[in-house]
């Protein structure tokens, strides 16, 4: 029996052209499958998100845009016929004309109308100094920082308050020998000497050169003395007491002051808590734990009501200044713990390498350790800033009408009193706070990506 095997071979004479990939592996379909539908719990979360959007977004759009009243002279256009207005029964919409009518108070509070140019000038100066600082590609960062930390605070203080403090009459020749003025400068010199002594003791305890610390203290105290002198000059501006400030102005003053003051104080406290000197470490721990253990609302209440009781007779502090100090100290305690986490994340080899190069403590911290630690904790720092910005609403309890406080005070005006007035106002407030906080969050994410802080 014989079998014959027959084989057939096929040789391709030309290459096939490129074929498009499957629709499920590229494009929007692939993105939806990878990000919204896979694995199974992502699909469930996607369906829940769609359900929430369907339930809340259309009514919100209808309330804000479709039924919103943008032009009105009073409550009649923002109420239904049954409520004494002109809108049909069942109408639900935002009274945005009310927001427009009160926009000036929401921003400036009860600041005099003729002096609003001073507030606008402060806002413009702040934007001119901050925006170039936030753009990494723009030059002159040191000049920007010097402007924001030295020139701008003094100029803003003089513009907003009017300057010309009565207790600084030493600028005028006939006040040079006034006992109270002479006593003020004698006390100031003694305070400077005490601070210099503390700085020298800390430098010796850390085996550092005390000269840079002494030089920095003298420059800081000298700059503060110059600030006192400038604030004593009569620029011819009308005095505007802080109890007439309000709205977004107060919110930004408290938030910016707290943010700027809390970061350096937090760095000092974090370094103090990790110090080898027992007294410095004990003071830092007590300070941090005390302020972290007390609610901010209690801090504000104590600074406004209780602090004046402990001051000598005739000595008083402005209510806004007391709030600024309380907010700065409270935020600095939390900032110290955030920065301490960054310091603990730095490998020990970085410290050893810096010491092997012969760097002193201050040089090691300034040039090697702190830049890495602050970069690592950018999310925590910005998170503290965002929390501080939102916590400014608590100053209403001590009689300071910030942005939210001015919104609540507007409810007493019968001209715009409607059942939907509070809903409109709080929705507007939420949008404003969201814009500020979301902007800080996005910029934080941008800087984190730019500095590549992730350990991949």
C-alpha cells in the first residue's frame, strides 16, 4: 500500500498595507473603557457620577441661567405673584440682580466710596507682584519677593489705613523729646538686644557662625523701625479705621497675612522641635501643641475679648490686628508639623553629606535640607493655605465682617428680601471660595509636576 502526500505552498509576493487598530483599543472608546468602565467598580462609580450629574446639574442650570433674574430694582422681579412679585407660581430662580446691587459691599464692606481707589490700588499692586512670581519662566524673582515682602505690605498698610499714627510723632521736631516716644525707642532697642542675644545663643548651641544670624536680626529690626517711621508720615490720606473694612478685602487681608506669616514661623518651629537644645525643643513643642489643641474659633474669641483684659491700662490693639496675630499663630502650628514631616523624609545621608562638606547648621538647612523638604511637602503646605483661606469666615464671631459676613448682613435689607435670597447669596459665595481654593490647588499640582516631587 502506497500513500502519496501532496503539499501546497503559498508565498506572498507583496506586503499588506497598514490596517487601522481596533476601535476598542484607541480613541475615545479605549479611553472610556480604560478610565471609566474597567475594572467593574469603576463602571459602578461612573454610573453613580452620571446619576448625580443628571439629578443636580439641570436644576442648577435652570436656577442660575434659565430662571435667573439679572436685571431688577427690587424684590418684585425675584418673587412670585403669590409672594407679591411678578413671577409665575412655581418659579424658582436666582436673584443675581441682588448680588450685583451688593457687589460693592461684598468686596469693600463699608469702606468710604470716595476712597475705594486706595483699595483698588492695593489689589493692583498685589496682582502685579504676585503674578510674575508665580510664573517660573519670568526673571527677577528676588526683586519680586522683596517687593511683596517689604514694599507692598508697607504701602498697603498706609493706603488702607491712611497712616500717620499719633504715637509716632517723633518725626516732628517738637516731638523728638516727648517722653512716650523716647521710651518707645529705648524699649525697642532693648528688645532688639534681647533677640540678638537669643540668636547668638541658638547659633552657639548648633555650632553655627553667629554673625549671619546677628546680621539678619539687625536688618529685620532696622527694617521694622523704618516701617514705623514711614507709617508715621502724614500723606494726607483720610483715616479709615478697620471697623469700616469688610467683604473680600478683609478675607484677603487675613488670608494673605496668615499665609505669609505662617510659613516662616512654621519653618522655625519645625526646626526648633527637631533641635538638640532641650529648651528650644521644649518651647517649640509647647507652642505647637497648645495652638493645635485649641479651636480657631476659641483663639479668635480669646484674642478679641480676653486679651485686652491682660494688657496694661491704656494699651490696646486693633481688633483686626488681634485676629491677624491669632490666625497666624494658629496656622503656623499646623504648618510646623507639615514641614517637620518633610524634614523627617530627608535621608540621613543628606545631613551627613552636608556636614562632610564642612557646612554649618544654617548653611546646611538653607542650601540642602530645607529646599528638598519644602519641595516634598508642597501638597501639605497648600492644603494648609486652603484651609486657612476658608477658616477666615470664623472672624465674624468677633465682629469682623469678611466676605461671608457681608453676605449674611445683606439679608436684613427688606428691598431684596426674598425666599431665595439666601440660596442665591450662598451659591455666589461658594463659587467665589471655590475659584480661590481651586486655583491654589491647581497651581500646587503644577508646581509639584514641575519640581517632580514624586519618588518613582
